[in-house]
């Protein structure tokens, strides 16, 4: 990776990663990759029992010792230093509004894609705030909200045969120090590169691009990602 793409002087060792909605495919895949990278990971779910079961499944599936456990979303949010939001769009606002205190002063990484599906395929939904990430920033004014990990294939993340994930992760946010931390987090996944993608007002098109990638995947029977050239 070039010096242009890798944040310098950012140390995330020892930070705990919480994944809200971590029992879903995307959340579970991210949790798996960060645990394999040596991070302490907490899987959050509406059900603490369900979260604990998924955490055990992930740990049992890996030959290496991984530090992953499960809690309900509120407890996971309270314990995480960096909190990834990977919940269904339908419950996005209500969940985050209810966790405002637990998420105060923390880096929150929103990777939710507001999408609809009909007989013509996937399409981006209109969001009053502009994007899921901007909605998160509105309901979490005391948090350091960023947007990232929108285009990561859960199938690829969960595949034990895939050792390197060929992907650039666009990281957006108003707080440059926070986006540098999230870029460093993305860099923990072999093959992945975190790239600064602008301010949160630009999150809509990043979230919406997921609909195009789904269409690509269906047409070509693949799990497409994106790469940014010139870096």
C-alpha cells in the first residue's frame, strides 16, 4: 500500500470492535475478519443469546484463537471502542436513537445501505437526511460518525478459502482523525485498502452504488467490489 492510501501514525491495537447487527451476514463477516486480524470483537444483536451463539460458531470455525463474544446491542455498544452499524435499514434510526448514550464520544462506522427491491431489481431508497450515515449523524450528535464497508461481500468475508479480499473501502466523515482510524481498521483485512472518500454529504452515492454492484453480481455471477486507481 502506498503512503497516500495508508494513514500514518494511527494505532488501533487494543481497541475493541463492536458490530451491531453482528448476527447478520455482513456483520458476521466483518466480525470474523477483524477477529482473525487479532482484534477483540463483540457481536451485538437484539438477542444476547443469539449473539453469543454466533460468536461461538465463529470461534469454533477458526483454527487460530480469536477473541470474539456476543452481547445484546446496548451492551455491545457500551463496550466497543469502535462501533460498526450493520443492522437492517428498517430498524436503523430507532436502534441508534436508543443507543445515543452508549455511543457518545465513540467512533461509529455506518455501513447500512438503504435499498429497495422489486421485479426490476435493487434500487436506492430516498432518505430524508440524505443517507443512512447522515441519519446516524443526526441522531448521534455526540458520536464521531463515519461511513464505510458498504461494498464488502458478506459471502467473500465468510469464505474460509478467501485469504485476501480484493477491495477498496471508501471511508467518509467530517472528523478526519476518525476516518483515519476507520481506514486503518479496513487495512487490517488482507487485500483491503481504506481510502478517504469525502464528507458525509457524499455518502448517498456510495450507499446507492451497492444497488449497481448487486446488479453486476447477478449478471456475472460474482461478488464484485471496487478499486480506486491512481493511489
